[in-house]
C-alpha cells in the first residue's frame, strides 16, 4: 500500500501526524486501528492492523532457538503497539 520513508515529527502531546496524502487510504485499510513497531535500523514501522497480522504471524513462526530470529521477534513483536487513528489523522505514540 505505502512505500518509502517520510520524516515525521511529534506534537507536544506525543502524537504523530499522518501525512494528508495517506490519511484516507490508511483509515479505510486500518479500520481505524494502526500498529506501530520498531525496526532494527532505528526507524518506526506503521501498519494498518489487518496488514500487520500476517506479518506478525510469520515473525512468530520463526524459530526462537535461532538467535537472529529471536532478536527480530523481540523487537518487531515485542515493541508492537496497537493505537487508534484519530479523526484528525493523528496517532498517539506510547512510551
């Protein structure tokens, strides 16, 4: 659905403003629910909740006995947070 990187900032309340060009498509694809998680390269990944579920399932299916797989599980799934998409096109980032 979306590709590329965008530099975003947080407002004083810790909310992330979704770029206007993506808001409508993201709102319809997400059902109003987003999943935010960390990436190993120190960036934030944002998924519509329905798109995140197969990714999460695939990550969780990897062996926990393999150190790189276990590290990815801890990062991607361990840091994943479900957040609602507000009507104004913002999402709160949890600490």
